[in-house]
C-alpha cells in the first residue's frame, strides 16, 4: 500500500491537473458511469462538527475509493484543518486498498478545482477582478483555482475576522507570487464583490455573506461552503438575477445545500430555473455562457467521484515517479 502525504502529492500533482481530473469526474457523473451514493453524514453537535463518509466506484476504470472527511469549523481557532480527511483508493478487481492519501489536501485540491472548472467553462474570457469570501481551510486552493484559469489584476479577500484575512493574504502572496495578481484584504463583502468578475464563497455561514443586488452583470459566482440544509452563503437575490444556475450534482445539491433548498422552499426559485450540471457543459449537451452580460451561478457540495478520480490520478503519477512510502 502506498502512503501519500501532502508533500508527496505536491511533487506530482498541480491545480491544473486537479481541474482536468474534476472535468473527468463531472462527466462521469452526468453519464451515469459512477456509483457514488450520497455521503453518510453523522452530526457532532457538541463541537459543531460532522463526520462524512463518501464512497465511489467506477466500473469502467476498475477503481473505487472511500473518503473520510470530518468538518469541524472550530478547528480554525486552533490552527488546525477544518476538514481533516483521508482517502482510501481501492483496486476494483481485488478489493485491496492500494493507497491511502492525505484526504485533507485531496479535498482542498478537488474542491478548489471545482470552482476552477466552473470559471474556466462559464466565466467571461476577460476577467480582471476576483473576490474570495472566507479564509478557512478550503480557501487557499479556491484562490489558486481562480488564478489558474483567469489572468486577474486583483483578488479581494474578505473574512469576518479582518486580521485573519490579512494573514491569509500574506501567505497567499508568498505562495502565488508567480501569478502577478494583486491580492488584498478588504473589510466588507461589499468591498470584495464591487465590480468583481469572479466570486467565490467558502464559509460555514448560515446567512448570506454578500448582497446579491451588488453583483455586476457578467459575473460568475461559485458557492462552495453550504454543504448542509441550514447553511446559506448565497443571497437568494442572485438566483433571481442569474441567467443560468449550474450544479456539480443536482442530486447532491438538492439533498444538502441550503443555498438552493431554502430559496426553493420559500418559492424564490423553482427547479425550472436550473440549467443543469457542469458535466452537461463539459459534454456539450447544455450551453454554458452565451454572452458577457449573463450572471451565472455554480453551486457545489462535492461528489465522491471527484475524490476517486483525483486520488487515482495522483496515485498513478506517484507510482511513475517513485514518490511516497510503501507500507507492507
């Protein structure tokens, strides 16, 4: 069995690789070629946390996976990951676990890459300003994905804790200096989204974190954090202004995300307003952006097939480059 740490993974796998892997995963989802039951969610109310178990199997590839990811938002106060995780990669012909990967980093990669896929396919070509709301454990790769797919002049970063946003920006400037994009902390979400072409929300908020009336025409919004019914980062106003609303998985979003479930229940939108899944755009069966004035929303809660494809790609690259630790 091959053990792959975060540092091992970084040696063989980039954000561009993750974006391409996510595209494969999203295409498999809409083609019905993956067996990935909705994740098991065990609540840990004592610590505002939850335990998530996410299996997936792709018969055509003879590979399966199980990700164990535990969401504990309070960890940010302890300087610990808010989504600690492991991914078990399983040989589909023998049932043997062939690799255990740092699931925290795999999750960051594939979750950031989902926004990358959305922006690559749905955003205007000429994007100059990005906004990132939230600076928790998933934020860094969200920023990286945004920078990877569009050549931005600046990205504004907002967090309820301004000092945390400042610290995040300092780290981001060190890690992403090659992109030549100005990254700055701002003191309000209004400042973040002002004239922004790309907007990412990645928070555990239970109330909207931006004003949907202030989103400019032509913007693309990726909402990442609302993975439970009571969570709602997205201002429902933006759903009424949006030309198109896409999901990573309609089934998963309608099972979990308060961003969409709450507006549905309140009658603000109906299922007729949905445009489809991002895999439909990848396949070419549904149109993506059709003009530069469209506001397009992408809601993602994550699907286990992403973990499977990303983990499998990492594993194969690591084998070729003799990276990782063999555990007999």
